[in-house]
């Protein structure tokens, strides 16, 4: 059958980007019915620097990063709590600055609408 989207694109997907992440992340998940317990989740989020200025938190968005998490779990509907193995690949999608955090978050979310499961080549084995 191959890889297929599992659920909807999810906003506010958490803090996957660590200290570099400066805004809301968005995620999309894929499963392969032929590879039991295998899940790929792609996250996209703005990165940059955040600091406390005179007027409160100030954010400088320096780009968009994606993180692709490859996971083996026992329940594809609850992968985080049933994880057996996982690894993550980080890619800088763009390093252009954004004037506004909301625009960066929308751009990151828009990148995930382009994710095509036909382009996934993972065989489900740990690497």
C-alpha cells in the first residue's frame, strides 16, 4: 500500500525545535499499513532568537526549520507513549528572516501541505 497520511495537520504540535524554536510548530503524520507500528511525523516551525526587551518578549525570526521523526511504536494512534525506537532529522527549510512571527508560523504550516507520502522512502528499520 505504501505511506499514507494519518489524521489531520496538527497546529501547536509542541516544542520539537528546542531553544531554536520561537513559535508554534505544526505537524503531519504518516503511517504505512504494510509496516506495522512505523510512524513518520514531520514538524515545521519558526526558528530564531527570543529575548526579554523593555516591552516584554521580543522575537526575531531567522527562518523555518523542519524536523522529521522516524518512529517504531506499538500503537500508531499513541506513538509517543508506546515508542520503541526513534530518530529525528532536522533541515533548515529557509533562512530568510520574517518581520512577524505569525507570518513565519503560517509559512511553516504551509510547508506541510506540500508533504507527499509518495516521496517517503523509509523501509521501517532503525538507522
